[in-house]
DNA sequence: ATATTACTGAGACAAAGTATCGTCAATCGC
DNA sequence: GCGATTGACGATACTTTGTCTCAGTAATAT
C-alpha cells in the first residue's frame, strides 16, 4: 500500500530514507528527471526547471547519485550522461551513441568474469566501470 | 634493426606513419609522456614541458590518442588519466585509486563474454569501455 | 513559536579541453 | 639548396561540467 510515504517518487523516497529533506525544489527536479526514461544530461534538467538555480540542480543530481537512484556514465568522448536506476542491484548500461538512450543490462556472466579476474590482477580490486556503446533499434531503423 | 626510422619513439613513429609531422615540440612532449610508465594527466605533461603551450600539449595528446598509442581512461570520479599503449591489441586497464598507476590487463575471457552479450543487447554493439579500479601492491603495503 | 539546521540561488571559480588567429617552422617541388 | 606551401605553434578566449562561497530562506525539532 505504501500509503504512509510522503511521495510516490523513488528518487525522493531514497533521499528521504537517508535523512535528506524533501523540498519543493527537489520535487520539481525529481519530476524532471523521472520524465527522462532514456537518460538525461544535467544541463537538460536545468533547462526543464526554470527558476531553479543550476547549482541546486547539480546538487540534487549528486545527491540522487549518492543514494544510488541515478547512475552516471560516460559517452565514448567522455561526455557524462545520467539515467534513473530503479532496479537496485548492480548492473551495467548500454548507451546509444546516436541518441543517447540508456538501457539497463544485467549480465551475471560479467560479474562472474570480474570475480575470476581478481586472481590475475596485481593488487586488490575496489570497483569497476563498464559501458557498452550501441546503435539502438530506433537509430538503426532511421539510418536506413 | 629499424635504422631507417627517424626516431626510436613509438609515439612519434605512430604519428609519422599517419602523415603527421615530427617537430621538436612533439619530440619533447613524447619524451615527457614516455617518462610516465604509470600513466599521466594532461596537466602533468604541461608542467614537464616548460615553454610549450598548453593547447599544444593537448593537441599532441589528442593526436597520440587518435593514432592509438595512448589510451584515455577515467578515475571513479571521472577525472581523466592517460597511459601509453604500446601493446597494440585491444585490452583493458587497472587503475590504482590511491596513486593513479595504470597497468595493462588483457583478459580474453572478457572479449568472449562481450561477444556473447551481443545477442542479449537490443541494438548493435559499436564499442565498449571498461576500467577496473584497484589498490596496487605499493599502496597496499604503504597502508599497513 | 522559535531555534536550529539544511537548502537555495547567484555568481565566482576550477578542471579539462577546444577554437581562433597571427606567426613560425617543416616538408615539397624544383 | 631555396622558396612556396601547408601544417604546427603559442597565447588567449571560450566551453562544458561541475564545485564553492555566502547571504538569505525554508523545513524540521522542541
């Protein structure tokens, strides 16, 4: 039922659970983010929340990232791109280099391989990053 | 014997092979880069080549990257780091989050997994990026 | 209702590059 | 070897993606 929750936004709930305040500004920013099913850039969000300071948008994005409800990744040229991360469990992403669309992608194989690699690596693994670049179906179709 | 080559620098040879000019400035920059076995940042190179313009250093790094003799990667916070890429064949890197040391790392397993993944992905894979973050032996030892 | 603390907006600052532009040097053609 | 051509250079301005500071404001605690 979840009737006792202040909001039905996963983003807002996540920060509230960690003791951060839910403010009207954060509501607006979370709304703009949740309207972006294919990922977004920070500046896109800035553009969609007129009246909200740029610093505040970046602070909110950082906060959502900190509580792991949004994920930050990078295009081949290093340009950052964000996406909502509802699933929770660790996973990776495919990013379309044409339109920037981000999709989740969970491959248990990769996790196993990474574990196996640990033995070959000189030092102790503390984390990893992985992005798979694709041309999505839509971009493939429109390229015909 | 390679006696006919203008230089014994892999970096300079690589750009010469692609038709770019070898200049005294590029010699100096290549020298500074090749003195960095554990990777480097662009600004570190700028600091080591006094008298050479910052833009020129960035242009040279970009050029070396273009001809694939240096590799660009990212620390967990996105800070860029470069490393010489002598091997040639595709591989990945481990990066020590303590000191930034970069090591090559070739896992055929990963390549196989990525191939297998292609079937699961919605769209056509065009590339990927992967970094493994570690605490290197030196940093582990000095943390005791 | 008030005090405390966190949040906000504006704007300056920072890091990592890129673009422009006039000057200079490396290579090409002879 | 010498001049013409093209590419490279340095300085500097600008761009992108953030972060920091600071004074003012809103949200929670008592």
